[in-house]
């Protein structure tokens, strides 16, 4: 796979994904990549779209843009001033939108690319809704390529926390993309997940709902595609104690099990990639030698 110092990627690819379990250094890697003028470091695009980020079927450009620009009720509870992580980059002062009404694409992705995120948002708002009816993956590719052009980059690299759960779908729907697997000692990941407020909700959901056959990190299909999971979302989301879940650290055994299940399910997907489409990094080496 092309290294960071090489600025002439093969012509058959323009993008890559960082796969991680979360709390594995992917934010740090994204920041490092952002310093390279030829790379559009796309941070948390899939994260902020939630369970609808890679669903099958076709959607219009207008509907796709609504997902990028409008908060959901769950989003509003997850990313309050008290619970938003440091990855939430939209300025608290000086931005057009108040903290409780920041469009998902503006929360992290656009501020990570430019110091004029509102202007870039407006440019996207004029064109993305006119994209044809197509799959979510096709919409993503068009958006990622557009953001690379807007920033003068040659390639894009998307990085979202917990992206290992998307590994099968990403491998299938982005056949020309490269993939970086970022790993970290599972004991450290489990401890960090327990203390990371935004991760608590999905760990609690996994811990409780998988026993009922609605596993939110099942890798066999796009997250949210399961009819059973959609039913649970419809029935339980309105009454699920989100604030309590965010305020309550999950058991460490649950955090470890969550990490282990995700890694064990995703590793075969990563290894099924041709060698020239995959690269492995580990957190400890990255910290010791970030260059």
C-alpha cells in the first residue's frame, strides 16, 4: 500500500478507509494524515450517519443530504455540550449553528478539512442534493471525491470510530479502496471504551440487545439492515434511557467482549483483501514513531 511519503497513488484508486474498533488511535492517525497536503483526511463521516450510513438500496441526493445535514433525536442526546467528545470540532463560538443544532457533516468532518467549514457546507448544500438516486456507497464516493477536490488533495482517507463493524460492506462496496487496519492492545481498548462517553451507548445496546437477536455490530450486513434491529430501534429508542447509559460505565467485561467480538468478526474480512489493498498499523508503534 502506498505510504504517506508517496504522493502519486495508482490511478485505479483515490481513497482508503481506516478500520478500527475505536479508542485505538484512529483520531491521532487522522490528524497526522491531515497534515499531508495530498490527503483529504475525512473524519467521522460514517460515525455521524449512525446505523443508516451504509444501508442497501438507493436513495436520492436530497435524502442523502438530509442525513448529512439534519440531526436525529438520538444524535441530539449523544452530542450535547456535556457529552460531545473532543472529536467534535465545530467551533463553540463564531460558527453559524448553535451546539445543539450542528449538522452531522459539520460536527467533525468539515472542520477537520478547513478553517471555513460553514462555507464548504454551503457549497455542498448546493450540489449534493442534486446527486442522482443511487446507493449510499455511491453517494459516499461522490462526496469523498468532491471533498478531495475542494481541498486540493489527490486522495481521501475516511476514518470513523468503530468502523470494524462496517468492514464487510466497505470491502464489497468500495472495490478500489485501500484499507488500513489500526490495532491496539485489547486491554487498553476495553479500559478506554469504558471511560469514553459516546461509546457507552453502543456497548450497552450490544450488551442488552444481542441476547434478543438484535446485535448492533453484526458484521454480516450493514449496520441497521436487520429487520429485528430496526424493530428494536423503533420500539426501544423512544424509551431507552440514553442519558443514563451515557452516564453509566459499562462493565469492563462487556467492553472487552464488545471489542473482542468486533475484531474477531472483522479480521477475516480484512485478510480477504488482496495484499496490495491492505496495511496494518498498531497504536503502540504509531505513538513511538508517528512520522
